C-alpha cells in the first residue's frame, strides 16, 4: 500500500489539458511564473512568455515545476504495485492535482485494465454509468466500455494517450498501450540523465508524436523493411509492433527523435548531429534498456558485447577518419551495415567509459558544439584535445579487451 498520503490529500481538483505554469520563488518572495526549461547547480532557466530568464541558483528559494513533479511520479510508479488498482489511482489523482491530466488518464486506464468495473477510474475518466455498465464519450458517439477494446483495435479509432512529453496513437491492447507510453516517459528521463546536465539541454515543451501499429496492415512501410523509424518531417516515431514490442528498437528510434527535437527543433534548426553520433548514441541508449514493462529505463553503463565482437572480428574495420565522416545516408544502404553500427557503438562507448572516463568531458564538449552546428571531424579533435592517431590507437585497444 502506498504510504504517501499527501498525494491523495492533494488530489482534489480537475482542470484543463493546458500545461500549468511552473513557479520559481526567489529569495525575498518574488515569484516567476513560466516554463522551467533547465535547472542546474548554477542557474534555473525559465521561459516567461517568449523570453528566457536566467535565474542564478543562489537567488532561487523554491521550484515547483512539471519536470520535478513528473520525476516524483515516475519514481513512485517504480515502487508501485502495477496490479494494485488503488495504488495506481493514487498516482492518477496526484497527476490531476499537479496539472498532468494526460498522465493521470493513462494511470486511470491502467486501473481499468486491472479492474474493468472500477467506479473510481471510470468517474475519473468521465465515463457515464448506464444499465449496461459504463459508457465512453467518443466525439459524437457513446460506446459501451466493454466494447471499447474492439473499437480501439482499428487504427482509425486507435487509442490516443498523452503524457507530458508524448502523444501516443496506437491500436495495441490497453495494457500494452499504457505500458509503452509510460516507458517512453521513463526513456525521456534516461536520455536527460545521460546528456541533460552536461549539455544543459532545455526541456522539450511540445508533446512528441509516436504511432505504434499493432500489425502491418496500417503500418506505413519504408525502404529497407524497417520495423521502426523516426520521421523528421513531422517529428514522429513510427513502429510496427506485429510480433511484439521490441523495446530496444523503440528506444533506438526514440533516441533519434529526442536528438532531433533537442538539437534541431528546439534550437531553430541550428544543431547538426552527424550520422555516426546519432547512431552510436541511439545504440548506446537502446543497449541499456532494462526493467519491467511500464517501468523501463536505461542502464548508462551497459555494454553490448556482441557489437564489440563484431568489431574485433572484422578484418578491415573502418578507420576513425571514416567513422567521423559517416552521416545519415551511410546507414540507409546495405553495405557493411552491421559493422558500421558496431563501430559507431563501440566508439561512443569508448568515449563515454574508457580509461575511467578520461574522454567523457571532451566527448560532451563535441556534442555541445554539434548542437551549435559545428560537427566536423576537425571540431571533434579540438573538443577531445587528443591527437587522432592516439585516440584511434586507444579505441582499438579498448575494443580488444572489452567484453572478454
């Protein structure tokens, strides 16, 4: 049983779907209302209307923000018995009290997946009691809840689930749909745990679209027969879940989406993430996927030994000079794709973890310069401050011993 009674006590009022303003209280009592974009040890950045205001940390007394409240909820969700309807509904009510109405509805739907007759969950979602049980408003229609799963299995009437950072459209069954959108929020947090503080990444302030198709019938195929991909034109993550959800593949493509949103979309097109970095980071985050459905995260220290073995076994691996010129088009063909992915992965892993993280600072300096539009091989050398031949030799030695 959840022991945090203050959540239930706080959860009294409903509101609109509009994101509530964050509030930063300064020493002396002034309150700054806006959207907290970044919170670090030295400053807090708040968007007030269209202006960004940088507040020195020593002037900040208290922060009440969506990102803090979301972190609190996700931490508690990991400790919650996902099959206990009362515990899940406590989460739902707290989300509603804090203005995270979409996530509150997701939790209430999870409660109904556990107990389809739960009156509290139905009332939370605005369902209406009837002689047949409960009815759901769907536009101009009214649908019996016990028929809703069949309706939602059609892509034209798919579930729409919203959380603070994602808008998921899917015709998966309800438990899978709820688990997946929660996993995406946990993944978002893992991405920021790896890159956020080093890069001073601002929060993504618009919901990122994800479309997950239960089968191939509605899935928009792309060249190469890929089961998942990120479509930059409309910022959408697209997945074919026929045969099951492959979370490693989903997290790989979700990394592409977040890199694009944080480097390009949120920076008015300034950023440029080269292909080798895009794919290397995507595989790094995907390889670390751990946890139960609905509560997955990323182990930042994980290592994919299979990729190291592929790299070692190659009689003719790509030199570092070639890796640093690989762009997105290099991963659209069929030539040596496995080796390309393996080497981009082992190089990123090397930069993050080799020699007691000796190269980590330089690596993040390069990523930051890429976010500013400077992503060349020469810029990489400047950021790393290590001669390329020395770096290549150390990488080769790291690959030879890692995973053995």
